[in-house]
C-alpha cells in the first residue's frame, strides 16, 4: 500500500527533484500535516474509549467496537489511509508515522507524542 499523498510531489523522479528544488521541505510539511490530523483524531478516540470503558468496565478490543455508538466511524491513519492503529494491551492509539512501519506505538515520552516517527496517544485512565 502506498502512503497517502495530499497532491505533491509527483511520483516520478524528475518531478520530485524539481518540486524539492522549487519548494524545499514540501514532504516534511505534508508529514507535519499528517501528524496534526492524527492529533485532531486521537482525542476523539480517547474520549470514545473512555465512555466505552465507563459503560462496559474495560477498554474495547478493537476500535470497531466504538462504532456507531461512540464514533461514527474509525478515523483513518493520515499516513496510509487505513484505520488508526490501536493496542488494547499497550493502551495506545497510534499512527504508522512517516516511515510507514507498524512499531506498535511509542513506549516512552509524553502522554501525547507528536513526532513524525510514530505519533502516539497513551490511554491513561
């Protein structure tokens, strides 16, 4: 699966080189926008999971269990277009990040980690 691209850079080598020359840092800007989209969706999932736990006594097994009562749909991971990742065992909501590899969410750091490596929100309640 190819990563989700907003509209640039084109997929051919010449296009990428030309765009990088004309607009330096465009790919980094797109990655930052993807991280910001995750930062807007993750709290919605957090609150839905909290309400689910209040109603059922435990976290959901999957994010699909939150639909349709707590969420209208599972938000997409802005990096690959699939569902945002979730680990009940690790209590993490996370994105693939700019390397597009599933590392299971960052283990250390702040409650909300918004690095491009693997944006992660820990569920601590």
